[in-house]
């Protein structure tokens, strides 16, 4: 296969595979940008039982077209203590089934779908008024491009079917299942999408390029690769998260190895899964994840208990190293580098406040003096950082700067003040309110407590978006961040009205905790407003922000 025609075929296949990977990512990005907050709330409410948790995980994976994205979302709740590790594992098992369902849906060949999705998707994206409406258009465009890429793969691989070289390589993979398994795992890990990997392998099987045993084995390898993606993404996460992800990796990877051994000894089993190689391969993917979930769900608690024993907490050293400041005085004579240092320090300040927000919410259920002390210490550290940034930028101003750098310096100082106010809202308001609940032995009504949890999740999602904007300075994400400020304001007003309604009904818990409930909502809105300021300078520069509102 060293002739120009063969090289052209390989280029076409590579281009089609690249389009498939990007289209899957496009759909996932649309769902994350438009519906991350409702999805986070939906996932957290699934903690009531294992079947509901698995079903929620499956639905979320269908929407996100990625079990890895669900794992990352769930890890946030496990980190905050909002979900038990066993419940998180149940959600991940359901998400694996959901990603298999996605491949079934995307393999449906309906030629009319492509132009229909493109026309509607582009129209909605260009004409849509709200950010969420535009994301619907983005999702539809992504789905259309997935179908286009699969058709491109089918067209590009047709000349390879009768090629002797291709037949020899693929026949070898059909005999050497270990190599096929490793290729499937590495490819899924490399493209960071088990869905894209499975769709590619199934399409090659449908073109009679991959023998059924090789396609099935590579798909099982992609399941291991998919579990490995989540493991590597959460490698530095808290231990509870790593236990959950490790449990999923062991179940998914171990199950895949056993399934490969079964196929190697009884290859005729694949014929029971469908009439064609493509159907056999894709049905194997769904059957494997479904059977794995059904077999493992009753044992998620013993599994996580065993992992807790094997992955025990390591004693921490009291002599931990202090994180060095990014504010380098030696760079004050180089204004651009100094501005970059201040931006790095500001990002660290925002990350400290995010950890404070994560830590304070569980105190409304159970007071913990050590956690409260940690939050107070973090607040002091934030205030010291705020002062250091102001003084550093003031010293930088004395050296003289051009207009652009001077404006950027003022923007950073303003954002620093906003973040300091967010830290105040957590340490001075929310911490005090949580302590009052404990001292007075009060409890929110069930509905009121759910409202605060949901609102905290929404604000935390925006805090994470603000930190991303601080790093990438992306105008589209900055616009979404500032637009979210208005959404949060409307949600806060709605929750305040809901609370007043419970007071009118005379609910004892609502009456006793009325002030605490309302002040908590206001504090969370203040935190959201503070972080939304991160997007203002970017939008002013791009002309997307008017004097009083978004353009």
C-alpha cells in the first residue's frame, strides 16, 4: 500500500475519524454549556437508591455522549460529600450503559436526518436569542456531523475491502485478540472518547474490513480505555473520588478482559448477537455494559468498602510546604510578565474560594469545628493575597506602563476586590449562618434544604466557569458567565417567593429558619456576582457588554 491512491484513502479515513471525534465533542460541549447546572442538580437528586442513580447516570451519558463527562460531574458531588462513593459508582455504571445506548442511536442510518439536522441546527444557532437556545443548535450540528463522518468512513474504506494488504492486517488482528484489545484501549484513551472509538470500530466491521472477533475485542478494549480516561482525569482528586473511579475501572476493565477470553474460546457466541458483523459488534457493546451494571449494582457498597480498605487515607504531614507566591518582585521592571504573575496569583485566590464554597455547604447539615477553622484560615489567606496583589500592582504602576497594561492592571485589581467580597460572603455570612443552625438546633424544611443545595450547585458551576475564563480568556465563555448572573438573580427571586409561600402555609421549620434561609440565598447570589466580574473586562474589550447589560 505504497501507491498514491492508498495514501489518499488513508488521508480520507484519518479526516473522517478526526471529524467524528470533533463532532462528538461538539455535542458534549453544547450540553455542558447549556445545561450543566440542571444536570448537576439532576445527578445529585439521584442519591435515593442505586437503580435511580444508575438510571440518572445513563440519561446523563446519553445527553453528554460521554460516560467520562458524567464521571467528572459526579466527582464534584463526591468531593463535597453530597454523594456517597457507592452512589457515585452506581451512577458511573449507569453512565457506561448510557454511552453504549448512544452508539446504538448514532448508528441508525437515515439520510434525511443529516440535511434536516444541519438546516435546523444552523438556523437555531444563528437566530437563537438565548445562550441555551444556541446550544441546542450546536448539539444538532454536532449530531449531523457525526452522521456525516460515519458516511465518510464508509465511503473511504470501500476501496480497502478487496485490498490484499488490508485483508492480511485485519485477518492478523482477528487471530491476535490481545493486540486488538490493546489497540482498542489505546485508541479510546488517545481520542478521549470511547463513543467515537466504538463508532469507528463498528463502521469498519460493517464494511467487512475488521473481522467480527477483532471488532468485538477492540470495542471491549475501548471500554477499558474509557475507564482509564476518567481515572487519569481524577488522578489528583480526593481519595473518595479516586475510589469511585477505580471501582469503575476495575469492573469495566476486568469485565472486558473476561469477555475477550470468552470470545477467544467461544467465537460463535457473537452470532447470537446479530445477523451482521456491525450489529454483532454494537450489540456486544450494549450487552456487555448492561450485564456489567446489573451484576455489579447489588454489590456497589461492598466494592467501595473493599476499596476503602485497600486505598486507605495516608497520614498527612503537619509540616506541609507553603505554596510560593507568584508575585515576583524581580519582574516589576517587565510590566507584561508582572501582569501575568498577578493573574496567576488571582487564579490561585479564586481556587481557594472555590474550596471554601465546597466546604461550607455540608456545615448546614452537620457542624464541624475543624472545617469551620479551615474556612476561616482560608479567608485570612485570601485577604492576604488580595492585599499582596493590590500592593504589587500599585508598585508596578509606579514603574510606568502603556495604556493597555495599565487598564489590565486596574481590571485585575477590581477582580481581586470582587473575589475578596466572595470570600467574605462565605466566611462572614454563610459560616455564621451554619453555626446558628447548629447552636439553635434548627433544621430547614426538606424543600428549603433542597433549594439551598440546588442553588449552591448552580453557583458552584458558575464559579468553575469563572476560573476557566480566568485561564483561557475565552469571549464565548465570558459571555456565558455574565449571562448566568441574570439567571442566578431570577432563580434567587423564585426561591425567595417559594420560601415566602411556605411561611404562609405555616410550616414550622420554614418559620424558625426563615432569616437563615433568605440570607444564605443572598450570600450565594453575592458570590455568583463577584465571580461574574471576571468576564466583564473580556466582554468590554470585544464590544459584547453595554454600560448596563449584555449586548
